[in-house]
């Protein structure tokens, strides 16, 4: 039996990565093995591209091409083999992130994004995506509290982050139920309860 493909999305600081372990636990409770991965990254080449794309300023189309190059390796080396083996894949970001950050944030034409999706992962979309939605001002405060130097996306101005959020929500409205929007405000425990409800709804 082919596995399921789950992705988590949201603006930086929304707290999505904090719930990867909870999603993995729910998958295991269902009797399945999970593979947890991330984008950009997930493969040796993808991790090298991640270092570049998160830190080096570049043209929006160059940025999108690098994201999708890393994604192609991710799909063929990690995601598709795991799904074919019956494992459930949980990825911290996938193509919805490119729509939000490159189209919404950078202004990449949507037809360019659609063409790249068709070339890089034709016919492959997540079975369920959990979008952690949060006011950008609150997300910024959370990001400031984290350790480590911010990457170039985390250093963007508030207007950029707001465009990213709006693009995520636009994508969710057009997803025919694939994208489950989770209110990421509140305590970790409160958000975790919402994740459990959304997961149960997605895989009822």
C-alpha cells in the first residue's frame, strides 16, 4: 500500500516545526512508519542548495529555480521511494511554500510557478497539508526569541511576510480541502490539540 504524503507550512515563526514530532506520533499510532524531512533540503544536494538559497540574495526566478532543483532531488531520492515502500512522508515545507514565498512574497508569475510544479513533480501533491496561520507581528516576536542568526527570509520586512501569509491563505482556499488551516496562536498545548483535530479530519 502506498504511503501518505503530509506537509506542514506557515510563515517563519508560526511554530509549524514544533509539531512535526506530534504528527509522527499520530502516524505511528496508526500503525505506519514515517519519514520526516524538510525543504529546501532533504538530500545532500538539497542541503547544499539550502545554504545558498537561504543566505544569498538573487533574482526571484533564480531563487525559484534553485528551490525546485532541490525539490526535484527530494522527490526522486526521498519522497517517492518512501511512499512507494508504504511509508508516510512528513515534510517541513513543499511547493506551497514556493507559491507563498516566491509568488506571494517575491512576485514570481504564477504561470512560472505552475510550469515548475508540472516539470518537477507532475501528479504529486500532498495528501494533506497543515498550514499554521499566525499574525505576522506575533510570528516575528516568536522568531526573535529563537536562538541562531536569521536567514534572509526571516530578515524580510513586515510587508513581505504579510504577502506570504496572504498567498498561503489564497492557496488554501483553492486547495479543495487538501490544506487544513490551523490557528497557530496560543500555547503549544492548545495548538497541538488543533493539530490532532485537523489530522483526524484529514485521515478519517
